[in-house]
């Protein structure tokens, strides 16, 4: 049976908040984890699991799952929440799509999530490499389902269309935070551009589900989150993930508070009431965490009931 792979001026320093029990995870080191890490190095591939210091890396890699990160490991943006290195990226490796596809075939994967750093230095933002990776994977393992977690391509509609025309199974683009916090948290990002990307995806390829993720703990208010949920539904987004922001280092945006699991449950119910078909909400939830199960649940949700009509309103104001 095929295995599964699911292939990111600061505020003053604040007192350290002790990590609650529900956020404590076992340090990675299982044989499966070590094997997968060795394979990634052998194939010269990057994973967002490592680069973004994902707290679920031990669990996911122990089960032979990971998130492939294409287009190198250096981002052209310096988002204040993100642990991925930023600076001047290396030249594009045009052989990378084939290497990723061969790795997927070698591992006999049934579901893969592919993401990337931002590549604002490239004319198409790296969209052609996403499309080539999808096509190379389809050619070698047609039954494998593919989710892409894409950057905003600086709002270029043709770049988005190039990815969608390669026919991924799920199109994911993270919103990350509420519009008020974009200037602080997302260097080079624009809230309105994120909403527009999701809406354009829905209009260009209505049969490809759209998905997005939000972090909490950066100082947002509940009503701001709900307003963001409504904007996302207006754009036709059907899958939402909500997770706790964890500060990668003292040089990153401060984490202002931990959300209790009950608060995540409340946010999930609110989002479902607004019409999302599938919502994953919890302290350790990340955009590609349990992506295979989330996609399956979305398909079942669409089959069992019609998606509720999107709420018609103007997107929240944003920088």
C-alpha cells in the first residue's frame, strides 16, 4: 500500500511564557526519522519541516511523511514570524522537479504536498518549477495526489494559472494572519493580494479545492479572525487550518499568548458555521499537517452536503 507524504521593526521583547503541556512534543530521533532525513540529504532535497522548525517533524517523519520545499532554501522575503533563511537565493535548479518526482516514486507515495520559498527574483515567481514538478510526478506516479502550497507570485495571475493548469489536486496559499498585522508579520505580503489569489484560483479552476492557513498568538483579536474567515469564504476557500504561532528565536516576532485547546475548538465551530467544508484547528496544526486526511475529509464533506453559499461582503482593509 502506498505511503503518504504531505510534500515559512519587531515589538519590544516580552517576558518568556512557559510552554503549556499541550504544546510539548517528543524530540525526533526514531529510525524512520533518521532514514527520511538521510534520504533528503542524499537526494539534495529540502523540506519545510526542517527549514521552518515544524514541531510535528518527529511525528510526521516517524510515519515517513514530510513536505518538500522546492526552489532552494533561501527566501527573498524576511517575514518576522518565519524561521526559513532569507537573502539572495541560488540560481534555479531546473533538474529539481525530476529529482522530487523520482523521490516520490521511490517512496511510493499516495499524497504529496509541495511548497517553496518566495522567489521574487524570478519573473514568474517560480510558478514554472511548481508546474514542472506536478507534471514530472504525474508522469511517474499517476495515482499520487498532489497538493501545492504556493507563494503569492507577487499577484501575477498568469503565474497562478500556470500552476493550476498543471492540475494539482489541492491549491493551498496561506493567509497567515489578520490584515492589521500584515505590515508587521509579512514582509512583501499583502492581505488583499492573498484574498485575490484564492478568488482567482476558484474562478480559473473551480474544481480544484482551495485551502489556507492562519496562525494565532501574534496579537490578533477574535473578531479580526472571524472577519478574516468571512473574507476567505467570500473568496470561495473551502479548507482552513488554524494553529499556534511559536516564536523561532528572540529575533522573530514575539508570541503574545498561547491559545487554549478549547479556543481552537471554538474557532473551528465558528469557521464551520460560516461555510468552510473542512477545518483543522489546534495548537500543533500546521498548513500541511495531516494534509492527506484533511483532503479526504473535504471530499467526504462535499459529497455529503452542498457547500454553503459564500458570504458576500467587502474584504477587510489591509496594507
